[in-house]
């Protein structure tokens, strides 16, 4: 009887771990992308893997990745990037949580999800010495580890460098270099960027299809017409989330 | 009492006392394992991990129980799961694998123990025999166990391009069984791994009605290929 109790306790543990898992799923990946969890050795990431708080993602040359967080937030990284998930927590019932991502080097396109919509102050990005806040939905951040460029496609970003903070509306951007923020149109910013920054932007623009697929939850699958309303006995459909093994322990039963 | 009877009674009494002592020790280790599993379930259910000290206390309790009653695979599995939580240390995966392999050595017929090894090896970035052999064993020993099915399908599809044909066959057999149990969940895992076409091949195995959108998605895959 005691052994059965132990097995039941382990099953409870498994179910709880799956339910509490919070983070992102890799929806698209090209080339060589690695993740480091804690101080473990980096390992290759694959489509469908989960990325969680504390993980650091590295993209190699000619590589890219698109991740979709539980709240719908998208983070896409271009080649030769390094990003750390400093904080990610999300409570689905209230659609609230906290996001802090650090782009150490490279290019990232960020599209906000429920947290950004409901609690914009709780979505922040660090890039070099700059802090970028979200007041809208879609933008790009590029850094070589020293200078930072931001362009905004939809909504608005806040850009803080030292004691200076500006709001960047859609269609505009800013370059943070030598402790100064220089705002301009997105095109002006792009034209002033060094070649490596321009390459990063080009790489991010090449991810548009993968990002759209992640936004639609399709992950490379065809988009069917909407199904008729399901009868009560029907099994869940493709857009009904179900837990994977993820980081949960398969030992539990 | 006659000397002849004493020669039987004394060894029998010693044997009985030994068995009783072993039973008490096993009971005690079972109690520790049960409490440890309950404690870990509390952490995950509350969303609050206990920190390094809390994990260490539990490990010390379990190691004491293991010393007094060696050979309990449940304790090894729980110790492995605790090590998986200590990812602030570079060696946490290797230490977890030591416990999971010991659990397999003690209970080689447990598909869950093999699935534990698959999970830890995947997180280590292992490919080839290191992960495929335990994956095949888990699939063989637990074809109808939901958690085992999830692990085999998830990691099996993640490594699909790199697997040997016999490993792929084991994964496909698991998909067939899982489609019978819960087609939507199986299709969802395959889709997350970008391998929906593999699961769609087994759509006919699903005995219950599947959401028509899945059938459309699968038909789309067929047309694409």
C-alpha cells in the first residue's frame, strides 16, 4: 500500500510540474542554436523545446530562432545573438506576469503578448546598458554589446540610457551610443547603422513568415478553414493547449 | 528443550528477527520516500521552489533512508528528480543520471525509470545510443503508460532526423498506442515538434472522433508531401 501511495504522490508531482511549467516553446529554428540552463553545458535546441527563466540562448552563424512564450509574446533572434531569459512568470487565468529578457549581443524582434497588453510596465528588455520598455506591440532591438538600436513597427517603446528616457512611436527608432540617445525615423536609424547591425535587421526581416506562423499557432502547418462548433463529446482541437513532457519529470506516474 | 529442537528454533528466531528488522527498515525508507514525493509535489503545486537548502535537507533525509535500506528504486528516482532541480551546479544532470541508472539497475522493468533517463539525457544534449536505447526500452516496457508515451513521443520526434530505424519504429508504435488513448494530445505534441506528418500517418488508429480541424491539417500535410 505504501508503494502505491508513493507512486500516486509522484503522479501528483508530474501533473503539477506540467501545469506549472512557464516559459516559451521554440516554434521555428534554423542552423545551430544552443541553450544553457543554469550552469549546465550548453545543448542544442530543437523545434518544440521549452525555454524557461534562467536559460540563455545562443544562435550561431546563419542561424535563427523564433520562440513563443505562454502569454503569446514572441521573441525572434537573428544569427550570432545571445539572449538570457532573466525573468518569466505568467499566470494564465489572470493573463498577468513578468518578463525581463536581456539581449547581450545580436538582433531580436519582440512582439508582445497578454502580459505586454495587460501590464506593459512588466515587460522589459535589457540590451547592453540600455533598458527598453514596451508601450506597444512590435519592434526590433539590435546591439553589439556596446551600442543599441531600436526600431518600432507598432505601438511604442521606451528607451532608457543612463538618466535619459525617450518614447519611440511606431515608424521611428533610436540609436543609443556613447551614452547618448539619438532618435530618428526608422529609415534614418537604419541608414546610420554599421553593417553588422544592418545585417541583423535583414536577418530579422527574413523571419517574418516564421513569426507569423508562431503568431497564428501554426508552426509550419497549413491554415485550415475554421471548423464547425464541436459537439460536447469531441476531443480538443489543434488550438487547445496540451502539456508536453517539457521539463516535467517522466519519472512521476 | 531438546538440543535438536534448539538447533532449529535458534536459527529460525535469528532469521525471523533479521526479516523483521529488514521490514522495519524498508517501511521506514518507504515512509521517507513517500514524504519526499509529497513535499516535492507541494513545491510544484504552489509554484514556490524551496531553494538550495530545502532541496538539500530532503536529499539528506533520502540518503539516510537509502543507507539504512539500500535497494529502493523509488528513493533513487526521487533523488534523481531532486538533482534535476539543482541546475545551479554544472554536474546536476550527471548526478541525476547516476540515480536514474541506479533505479534502472534495481528495477529494470520500469518504463518510467527508462523514461527518466531519456529526459535527463535529452537535457544533456545526448544523441545516438545514449538516449535511443533507453527510449526503445521505455517504449517496449510501457507501451500503454501515458507518461511514458508522452516522453517517448516528445523526445523521439525531437530527435527524429538523427534516429536509427529501429528507434523510429519504437516511436511510431508508441504513437499508434497514444493515438488510441488521446489522439488530440498526441497530434499536439507532434505539431509542437514540427512533426505533425508522422502522427497524421496514425490518424486512422484513433478510435474516438477527432476534431475535424486536425483531419484538415493532416490532409494538408498529405497534399504538401
